[in-house]
């Protein structure tokens, strides 16, 4: 671990909020990728880049929907999440996949151990000033040349800004600002995708979605936040 755990008050509050909605959240998440065609394509590209190169970790794995999809794409994948209730659901639904309770800001993972990491809307509840430290932790656990895929709510030209997420306060990020934060943590951008909100019988999305595919540079275990 990096030895410098982020503040825990808001982490506990976020975990408690998701625990309280765990069954409802898991039910919504099941099959949610079916109509998100661009999202699936990007996750597939990420899988192609890391398949066979080593283990992959989903950071903020929730009830395991994306982790299970990655397993189906042939990855050696596990998940970590703050919410014990969501981890319990993931373990029940995917008994052959390892899920553990923990903070993605202080991972019990050796330096450079991973070929890939995916953070699918898991940075959104962090106060913006804490995001660089989390990205540095993601870089620490990735081998040089490993890949990170980020998904987040995009600010559509505005500054980083909070909004009333259904579970807990979340933040929208300009894609350039998130890319710059990742670059500061030791990543090079491979590609990005912006998509407009989906509105159909299942989804009534309010905001544009940002996605960044990044490659880890430098030496494994480097922490540029120190």
C-alpha cells in the first residue's frame, strides 16, 4: 500500500449511502450495458489491450456488473469497493470472481502488479482536490505500459462542479481537466470518448459522459503526489 490513506469521513458516508441502496442499485445495474453500445465498445478495446498481460482490477466494482463483463471478455479480473453490501451481492452473483471491501485510494496491491485497472464512475464522489492522489495510487499498482480506463460525468465545457447524484454528492469534470490530472499522476492519454446522454425506456441520463483510456508511464510504484 502507499502508506498515506486519504481522509475517511466522506468515504464512510459514501459507503453507507450505497449500502442503504445496495439491492436497488444492483437490480438497476444488472444488464445495464446491453443498450450502452459505445460504452461496451470502449470496454472491449480496453480488454483487448490488457488481455493476457496480467491481472486487472476494477476500482469501485459495486455489485460486479462491469467486473463480470470483463471476466466474460477473458480477463483475469477482480474488484474492490467501499460498500460491504455491494461486495456481498457481487460475491453472490459471481462466486468465481474475487471481490474485496476496501478503498481504491489505499489498495492492498503491490507496486506494478496490474496490467490494467478500470474506474467506472468510481471517482465521481471524491472531492476534486483528492482525485490526483487516487490517480497516483492507480499508477502505483499498474505496471509500466499498463492501461487505465476512466469513466465519469463530463462538465461540458464548465469547471469541475458538484451535482445532486441519486446516492451522494458527485462531481462533473471537464475531460481536459481529468486528462491533465491523470497526466500529473504518470499517465499518457491513449484516447478519449465523449458521448451524449442516453434517454430510453431504461435510462434518463442528464449529463454527457467522459471516458479516458490512459497508459502508465515511467517506473512502477512512482507516486507523483508526494
